[in-house]
C-alpha cells in the first residue's frame, strides 16, 4: 500500500510511527499523573519475547507480536502492584530501576544471546501495518480524551486526593493505564524487532527514554496530538540538521527541551501556552481609556 | 414523636497522630435531613473528624457507620459512591480548568457508557451530564463564570465552585469544611441560603464554620469540639449558653 514511497522515506516513516507508539505508551501514564520511566524496559521485553518466539520456536510473526503484548501487559500489571504505591520522584526512580533491571538482565542471560542480541529475525512488519496500528491507537486516545475516562485521568493528574473524593477509583485507573502502557511499549518493541531484523539490549538503554520524554514534554501531556507532532517534528529536524547522529544531537535535544520548559512548562500544545500566544498576537486593547 | 434516624454515626471514634490525639472518643450522630454544625477552636480536631468521616483517614479507635454500615476499610472513592461528598478547608479545585470542567468531573459517577459507546448514545449521555452540571453552576450563582479558569477566580467564587462540584455527585450527606472562610458577608449569606435550600430538598449537611451567625441561622443542632472531644451537642441557643462552650472559646478566669 505504501510501496510508492521511496525506500528511505518509508524507513523514516516506519521509525517515526514506532516512536509514536512508544511516546503514546508513555503519555497515557503521564496523563494519569504517573511519572514512570519503565517504558524502555517493557519495549525490550516485547521485542525479545516476539524475537525469541519467532526465531527459536517458529511462531508466526503476528502471533509473536500478540504474545509480546500479552507479556508486556502481564509484567506491567504485576510490577504495577508494588511500584504504583510510589509517587512522584520515587515512582520515577522505582520504574527506572525496573527498566534497567530488565535491560541488564537481558544482556546477562544466555538464551537472549546477551549483549550481542539477536539477528535474522523475520521481518514482516510493513508500513501499512504500522499506519493501521497507530491509527487505531490514536483513535482510542481520542475516544478516551473525549469521554469521562479522559476527564477522570486529568482529574487524577491534577489532584488525586480530590479526584478520589469525587468517586474516581484512582488506583484502578493507574493500574489500567500502567498495564495498557506496558502492553503498548511491548508492542512497539516487537514491531521494531520485526522491522529491523535485529535486537540488542543497548537499543533500550536510558538514551531512548530521554528521547521519548523530550518528545512528550515538548508536545505537552494534555492531548495526544502534541507529543505526536513533536515526534514528527523532531524526526524532520533530525533529518535536516547536519549534526544528527553526532554528539551534538544530544546537545540540541537538551537545548530544545530546556527552552520549551522555560517558555511553555506544560508543552507547546498546552492551553496555557496557546492562550499566551494568542494574547501576544492579538492586538492589546488600548489601556489609556 | 419518632426517634430521628442517624445517617452517619461516630461511635467512640479516636484518631492519634503519634502522641497527639486529634480526635478523642467522639460519639456523634448526624441525623437524616438535619444540618449539623460543628464548631470549635482552631486545632480542636474538626477537619480531622471530617477526614475520618470521608475515609481520607482511618480512625485509630472506634467505628464510623454510614447509613447503618461501617465504613471501616472504605476508600474515599467508595464512600463518594455511597453518597458522601465533601469540600476542603483549603479549597481543592482542578486548577487551570474551567468551572464547567470542575463540576463535570464531579459527575464522574453519573456516566455509565463504556469507551466503545459511540455516536448518539454517547452524545446524549454527555449532554445530559453537562446539563446537570450547568444546573448546579446556576444554582450556585456561577452562570456567568461557567467557562472561566478557576485559577483566576476569587476565593469566594472558588469556594462556590467546590460546593457545586461536591453536589454534582448527588450525595446524601454533604460535609462542608469552612465553606464561608474568606467570603464577604453577602457571599456567606448566600451560602447560608443555599444550605437552607438543600435541607429543604432533603439533604443532610455537616457544616464546619467559625461564623457564629451563619451556624445559628442554618443549623438544627450544633456540636462543639474542644481538644478532640465533643463538649456539647444541642440546639444552637442551648449550645451558646453552655458554660463549657464559653470556657473553650473565651477561657476561664483561672489560670492553668
């Protein structure tokens, strides 16, 4: 379906679409006020689950990806029970530790082929698949946003104690989003493995997390459109700036993040920032009445 | 005359924080349909008691029953579901959201549709809930502020938004923690009138307030808390005449 796109552009599109899935898997946690950094870990779990099942056990690729989703959700829910008792910076640290344990574990056991990773994974994932999956995810995100579920998530993000006083089951919402986030990250990992044919633990280190957090914070957590646009924007920047792929890349990511956090602490699509922009561009009424 | 049924009962309720006893052996009933005032000097344990009644805290001794059933082990959201709504002493609104958004969030329990319910049915549900929220906003006299950001509003208005949001869960029992603090006289008179209307509509209200006039005018009974204990509970006039109440508020001539 997307064969008319030149190979390189198609590659860029694929990479961006997988990044979008990862960013959304992080976003839904933040929309519930969960500062979780476990995404990279779940992505690694998903990638390895599917890669191993398909290469070693000869499972068909779609089944491998489904298994990855299942394992990701199960792990997220079982880790969520202890980890979600933490709040704020403690949750961030706890979930980061979890992600690191997963990735370091993968690098140090035999059946995953350690730090060398796995190569020769069957690649069946096409741009068409990715477009369809991302479309479904974004549609669901929009449905959530427009429903009372989205309102409840926002309430939890803004003030969880008050939200509870209004009958919102904060813990259930957080468990559900943690599970869904884990499942989505795992799916992204599996899709990536079946796109590139290789997987290794270093793909899922702290660096990936920094990139995803940058996309999300620059875009803003209020609506999915912000992080999606930020992901696309950063990809375009990355392709057109000469220092992409060099050490300067991290520098410009960091600078953009700092500047955005100063100008628009809630992201570029936040209501606060757009209203401020509107005020600046609107002609100020004459104050001398 | 029939014995009034008690909607909320505290039986020997106590709450300690370390070595401090904030609420000490409180036995108190809120009767169905009444407005019960809860007064006491600062630090008497009023807010702690409200936190216990809304399951934000659990008692270290004694038991609280709502509609005849114990609330032990209940989470705040379960209690909201059972029909207890509250406001907070330090006004807890969802900031950077509109008045309508705040009140609509309070309608959370009114929504039944799942995520997959689409089209007309979803639209109808949303419209119905929105309408209810708008009615509450009008009831609180906030119609002209409906789409304003609550963060930019005055203290008195914010308190009213909070009351509207609490009413949005359609509670049987409304716990108001100093609803008129920071309000002008006219504004607090409005709140008094509103409480009267709610009472006429059959709601049970627990009102914490320092405004003696408001409490006298709106409450059927008043309970006085001092050092975590109920020192008097009676009709307002009786309570003001009570020697122990005068002592708690004004002190005695003796030192010590």
